[in-house]
C-alpha cells in the first residue's frame, strides 16, 4: 500500500479539513494535463465524477498562484518566494507535474467524511498503473511544512 497520511488530526477536531493528492505516472499525468482521452484513466475519472471532484496539477496550481501574486504586485511574501523557487527547480518541476490535488465541489480542502470516502474508493487504483501514490493532508498548521528560513522575510 502506498498511501500516506500527513498530520496528526484527532477525531474530535471538527475544524480540520482534508485533501487527497495522487501521483500519476508521467504518461498519465501528461494525459490528464492535456485532457487527452485515455481508457486506462476511466476508473479514476468515474470515482472523481461520483464525488463531483477533479484533478488539479500541483505544478499548474503553483504557477497560477505565482501569476496571481505577480499580477497583484505583492511579491514580498514568504509563500510566493518559496513557490517561485520551486518552479525554478527542474527536479521539483518534474515531481509536481505528476502530483494532482483532488478538488471536491471546487474546494481544495473538504470534510473528513468526504476525504475518507474518496480515499477508500481510490485505494483500489493505488500501486496500479493508474495511481502510483496517494497522500492525505490536513489543515493543521502544526503538521504542514513550513517555508525554509531563506524564504522568510
């Protein structure tokens, strides 16, 4: 099983939201990003559709965030500097082109019950030719990575 959880959420913390990310092979990641038809992705798309969910490429999300910050002119921002540096690192670009966040109802994070169902249904596709790896994240700041010191103001 190649599913990992990030965060030490307690079952009583009702305020936490969750997010599921999947890593696809280079071939499937390219097909998803280009909206190319691929019969091997039908199982994945069927599960996503049943949850009103979609895949958002992490690279594209990072690039969109940087563009938004650049257009606003608010470049003196730790998260922006860290994200921009990621986009300038070819090894990280290669990595993030294959990682997709699952948005549900256009939301980047969602209730625990939604994440539980989605994760359970996707499990059959993990370690297959479709999903190489699946991760679950929560919104607890204590369990999320912090920007390295060199990007902080």
